[in-house]
């Protein structure tokens, strides 16, 4: 079920407040970084090549070739998961200066006071 326009605006406001009030907590909810397709393909290719070299080294009893194969697999894995990829929503959203805001609790207290001032006969 899709969110209405009002609900989308409210959700965006809540996300912005969370980022302003507790950026460390907001960071835990961000999705993981995106892996580029080029890095993924090259990393898998390096892992498969490393396995082939490792098996070749084991079958010929050249231990140093097995170590090189393991090193190739390790390098392929590190290359595949390292990179400069950002999380998808952060890459799509432009950076904008943060306007000064009152906290969520301040807004709730203000709403409560307005309701109390209006009285029970609304």
C-alpha cells in the first residue's frame, strides 16, 4: 500500500529530525553501501582465478603457488568490497544546509500547551 503525499512529507520530516537530533542512530538505519557492478565482476573473476591457481598449486605440490592463489582470492575479495560507493539514498539526495529546528519534544510540548489553553469545550 502506497503512502499518501501527506504521509510521505511527514516521514521525510521525521527522518530529517532523526538525522538532526541523533546522527549516530540515523547512520545505523541507512542501507549498506552499493557495490559497483564492475568491482563485483572483477572480484568474482579474481576469486575464481585464485581458486584455479590454488588447486593447481595443491595438485602439483608447489606450496608457494597455493599461497599465491590464496593471495589472489583475498585480493579479489578485498577489491570487490572496498570502494568509494555511498549508500543509495545519500547519493541521490543533494546536500542542503540544515535549518534551525526545535526538537520533537519541544513541538509536542507546544501542542499540549495549545490544547490546554483551548480548554475542554472545543
